[in-house]
C-alpha cells in the first residue's frame, strides 16, 4: 500500500505539472485504468520478489493521479451544469458500492493464494479500462458518422 501511495503522489504531481487537453480526458481515464491494472497483474506473476512487487505497485499507483484528475475533469466537462451535483454524488455512491462488493468478494476468496487475489484485484481496472475504451471508440465512430 505504501508503494502504491508513493506512486499515486508521483502521478498526482506529474498530472498537476502536465495535464492533458480536455478533449483527451475520457481516453486518459481508460488508459489510467489499464495503467493501474497491468502492473498489478504483473505483480501477481512476480509475487516472489518483494522489491519487484513493490516497484510494480508503485508503478500502478502512478496512474492514480491522472485517473482522478481526468475523471473529475471529464465529469465537469460533460455533465450538464444543472445536474453536476447529482452526477458526482451518484458516481461517488457507485464507487463506494462497488468497493464494498469487491471487499466482500475478496473476503470470500481470502483463502486463495495472494497471486490469485492480486489477479482478481487487477482484473477490475483492466476490464473497466478496456470496456470503457471500447465504448469511447464506438461513441466516436457514431459521432463521426
């Protein structure tokens, strides 16, 4: 957790220094999700090396800053002003609900080896990023036609 937190701090500082253009924010969210999941999945494979695992957790954390910045900016840009409070509130509620469901599933799987649990954890941002990227691609294709 410490390695991931340090990575998140670095990612937040990098994001503050060099944010992306507003039009690229939705894509940045998806890339950051995948950028979180890939190192965690790799950490599951290399779980026998503590320094390598810590480095991979730190690398995963770097994506947290751009993810949060791009996500909040995307919500702000694309949610109509009169419903922004509802969009942010519902998003926060969904995030907490999904986190609680993940914790419950994780608790039920607690007897599994740590590498399998890490794959489970890594699958969430990987699947969300891939699915979101696919939806973005389809929406851009729809908009251009």
